[in-house]
C-alpha cells in the first residue's frame, strides 16, 4: 500500500503550528515528521494548516433534515458534513416521548455500523432530553419532559450507542441516574437546568463529564448563587460545550469563558438544526416549526431553537471573539471532544490515528477534508 503525505503547518500536540509532514498509509496516520520521508509522495500545501478532522458533539440535523423526526437522514447529513471540516459527530435527539427513543437509536446504530465511505463517522448518539427542567426547557416540548430514573434509562441504553446524555441534576432521581449512566460508560452532561450551585457541584463530583451549551438554558450567573454556570466555570474540568455564533452567547462572554476554562475546558459545538446549509425559511426542530433567518433559528415565540452555525465558522468566531490562536480553536473542536468521549484514534494527528485530516486556509476556511485517508471534500 502506497504512503503519501501532506506538508504544511501541522497542529501539534503542544498546541502550536509546526511545519511538518503528515504521512498516511491506508486509513491511518503512520508518521508526523519534520522532513519528507524517502519514497513517500508529499504534497506541499504551503501556509495552509493541516489539522485533525473536526468533531461536533451536538448536532440536531442539517441540509433540511432533522434527526429526531427522521433518524435515517443522518446518512445524508454525514455525507455533507465534510464541507465544514467535520469528520465525526454525535447526532442529537431532542426531547420526545420516552418510548420513541429505542427505535431511533437502532436506526442510528445501523447507519453508524455501515461506515459509508467519504462520510463523517457517527460516533454514537447525544440524547438531549427528556430529563430536563421545565423552566429551562428552551425549545423542547414540555409535554414530553419527565424525571429521570434507572428504569426509564434501561431501554435507551439497551441499544448500546448512547454516548452522551444531557440531564438536569436537580430533578428527582438524577443522582441515581448519573451513577447508572457512568456505570454504562455514558458521558453525563448537565444542562437545561435550574440547578443551584451546591446541586451542580454534587453532580460534577459524582462524575458528570460535560456541560451542555454553557450559559444557554441555565440560570444566569449570580454573585450570591452561582448556580450551574458558576459550578461549570470555576473548574478547568469538566469541559463545557459552547455555541460560538455570536447569538447564543455574546462575544464578550465567550471571552470570559475562554479565560476561565482555557483551551482544554471548552469544546466547540454547533447545536445546528435542519437549516444548516439551507436558505432562510421555516424548518423543524423535533416536532416544532422553527423560523430561520440569516443568523438564527427561533420558535414563533422568539426562543432560540438550535443554530445554523457550522464548525468551521465556530473556529473563525472563536479566534475573532477571544484572540486565541487558530491552533487553540482547532484543539477545542478536535482533541477536546475526542477526550470527552474517550476516543483513541480521533482528534489528533499522530501515528496510529485515523487519517481524518482537514486542510484549512490561514484564516480557517476549509480547503480539503479527508476521511480515513480518502478525499471527502475539496474546495481547491
């Protein structure tokens, strides 16, 4: 099998951009070296950045498709995501009747197992609801909300592909549910919550490993009652998801989160819905109509209902809002989400890792995306 390489400014383990060659053989990276190896065909991409494929942990749909309404549409979305540099993602199912989840999860598991060439990998599923707070439900249908319990969770976990679950830690049964989820290797995320600081701290101490879209669908940070926001901000770990579209969180607050959490404490997410990659109009998020303009997606009431943000735009916004380096922004969309899920072969450019590679311009626009060593998208 012939090896090939890309010579450019490579995102390294220490967060710097270093000119190097990423050598690929088959589906894997076999070497990252300062000098082109003998016998390897190397393409010099100049000042462009060679980065790991981007990983989105919260994606509700795209290209006119909604995963909750039609989980089979994840195959079409996976095929289109490489244009944004995304090579792996978690389809996200929002609040629905409890008995509808197992079949949706089975459909998504079947698509993931097929591993369609040139499509972003489905890493499992993010279940966002129905164990959420009524008062911080956001765009989730209140008719389907319920309190968590081990018995309610068992049918969902039986399918085996739930990797991340968002719940409100103040709900009755939440403590037992967090323990059960952790025993079954599900990452627990705190979100859509009215939790006070003490309850949030207890949930984090019990093993909750993420915060769902920090600041959104949780009480505002208070100086006497810091709440969930304060509990998530005061520690470098666990990381939090952050929607950096300039709508969900003001740029100045993004800067504050960046200063508090640092490069390993934020995972960039889109929370994008069916309108991603589509013109303005009316789309669905679950069973609700969402009005989409050029910058946001909202219910008729004005409540935000997901976003139309792409992952590569999230990179550019993070740099613009905070002054972080391009490599730091890339790390928040690659290494951090990979570590949250405990992935062993994604999120880094290192020997033995999957050859999921994105070539980005110096200002972080996607030039090319490769998945398992094959070009899945090119804008060259």
